[in-house]
C-alpha cells in the first residue's frame, strides 16, 4: 500500500509504502505535525527512510533508522553542510548517518513493491526519483511538480542537468506522479517539457 501524507506547511510531502518492510520517503522538517499524526495513528514501525535529495525540508525530520540517499548527496546528509540549505530553516544542523548510498538503477525491494532509483540531477546533484513499476507511480521529489520543475539555483543545482533529467523521464513508464510538494497528479511530462525546455 502507498499512503500519501501531503504537507500543509513548508515541509516536504511524505510517502509511506508498506510491504515486507515499511519505507518512508522524505520525512520533511523536524516534528512535522501532518506526518507525526499519521505515524501516531497508524502505529507503523518505519524500517527505512529514503531521502529524494539532501535539502533540509526533506531530511530534517530524519531519525536514527536506516537512511538511504543517492551517493552524490550522501555526504551532505551525513555532515549537515551548506548543500542541505538548512540555514533557510534553522541555525544549525548536524546531519544523520547514511546506511546505503544509492545509485542509478538500484532497487529497494520490500516485497509488494520494488522501488527503482532514477538519478535526476538538477535540483541537487544527487536528486532522485523512485519508480514503483507495479503501480506505475513515480515519487519525483523536487524534480517534477504538477505545474513545474524544481529550482536550480541552490548549491549543486543545474538547469542543464535538470533538462537532461527530464529527457530521461520522458521515457519513464509512470502514470501517477507523487511530488515533494503539492498534490499528486497524472503524468504531464510533455506539457512540462515544452513549457520549460523546448522554448528555451
């Protein structure tokens, strides 16, 4: 099962996926009330946290369980350096240990669901999307939103990398997109691509 926890604040959305293990994608900011309420009501034990990238509004709420993140953002998550953009939210950040450094094509298998890592640099150098082929769902982090793309002006961001990532995503077999912020939506990549890339 996939549970969507849509944030009502500056915190990222969170997604809980259950199978043989329970995966949490992006816990958001520390103490986010929407996620905290969900976890308290569900009484689920989270086995693995996957961060779609290293920004504080996605990783600040991490805790000491297994944390997976792309290898290009893993050092930032562990050290809490300026790449995490924590200074937009708090005065200091010490980071969290990373249990698994993900790379393109890695699969996180939890039984009922297999999440395939799609490396989509642009928002950060280690940004990823996660494709659940069984449900044709793509967890897009801050790469792809209903009406736009992730900003590319923060540390390690790159518009050119974002364009290349969207060229990759044009071939993805996903129908339902679950972004890092805002509501989920049906695949609209051709509209996004024409709006942000082909006219530039």
